[in-house]
């Protein structure tokens, strides 16, 4: 198993101090968030220069930013091991939240499930069309498999787009195409040319670094527990909850949002982990996941 760090491109000129980590999985057509990639990401984050001014997360794939978590690993792990795996991923993503400078995810391909959660741990999301021109999906599809997000998505997406829409989408597993994500306001900046995406993302980070000082704590900069999002999300949850599907996955999503608003970030992701580990054993999840694997063959 390859455990070497991911490629880092060190910025120069106007982007001096802005480093780009490239998510890659040689031999795969898309990037999938598995244990090996998380280990490599951690190693790369730990070796970033101490005098850096900013970070961009980009992808080596033309088809995906990260096309989701490795569902086979998640379903194969025993409950205690799955808890530890989810906790480990959260700790690595938390390293991005603790960086004392601005961060951005450069997205021009599928960003689904754990891949979108990873991106949303960055301060900004910079979007561009796919190099192929084909619309790509963005969102949290877990509830469509009768499970729920496990790395903070329930509390991250409602601070990126209209919270009622985010809660309803997460509770059903509905995803957006790129143009819909642009229209929903998911991206902090949109780059029309995918070839220029990393440059545009680095420029955005450099501008943020020049104008603000990044917070340094264990929470993502943009989530429902910070500032204006809390009141808006609470109101949206109260309005949306009665109309959500009467499924265990939808109930879990609403519960996780509630936990974040009432108890904080760590409580929210702990609640997600608990629900995910529990829900994957339900008959509806077993059936949905088996159908997903059969369709993927």
C-alpha cells in the first residue's frame, strides 16, 4: 500500500506561500476517499511549510474532485472499527480546520458524500465546469442508500446553501448537477475555464490571506454553529422537519442538525457516526447498498 504523501505544488510569485495539495489515486479513473488516501492526506498536511499563507485542495482526476467514500470498506468494517475509521477521518479533516490561514477546495468534477464533506472543511469552494463539459454531480447521497453522512455533512451543507434546501436534500440523498450547485450558491467563486481553476483558487486564497486572519480551532469555518447560520438553520429545521420523508435516514439527518445546533460540532459528528454505524445494519440499507454494488459492476 502506498503511504507516501500526496503531491504538493508550492506557489510562486503572487501565489508565494499558497500551496496546492493534489488528491490522486494512480490507476483509478476517479478519486475515492478510502483509508489510504486519508493517510496520505494526513502525511501531506503534516509536512506543509510553517510559513505557508494558504492552501488549495485540488484533484488529479478530470472526472471527480472526490467521487465519495469507499463504501465497500465502510460496509465491511465491524462496528468498533468503523467508529475508529470515521473518527480518524474526522481528525484528519480537522487538521484543515485548524490551519491558521485560508483554505479552498478547487472542484471541477464529482464531489459526493465524503468528498464533498472534505471540500467543505475548507473555507471556500471554488467551482468550475468539468473539462469534458459534462455536468457532474455534487451532494450528499447517503440517505439514498438509507444511511447518513459521517464526516459532518449534515452540519456543513446548510451553511453553504439555503439551509432548508440543504436539510431536505441531505435527508433524501438528492444531489445537484454542477449548474444547479452554482445556482444554489454553493461555490464562493466560479471559474469558467477548468484549466484555470487552480490558479483562480490560489488567487482567492491569496486575497483572503491578505484581508483576514484565519481562525484556529477544531471547527470548520463554515458550518451551522457559527454566526448567522445558527438562527437561520434552526428556523429552517423547524419548518422543514415535518415534511421530511418518514425514514430512519431522514430522521437521523434532522437529529444530527439538531445536535450540532444544540451541542456543538463535536456532538454533531459523533451523532453522525452513531447513526451511520447503526443504519447500515437496517434492512433498507442492506438492500439499497447491495443494489448499488450490483449496479456498479
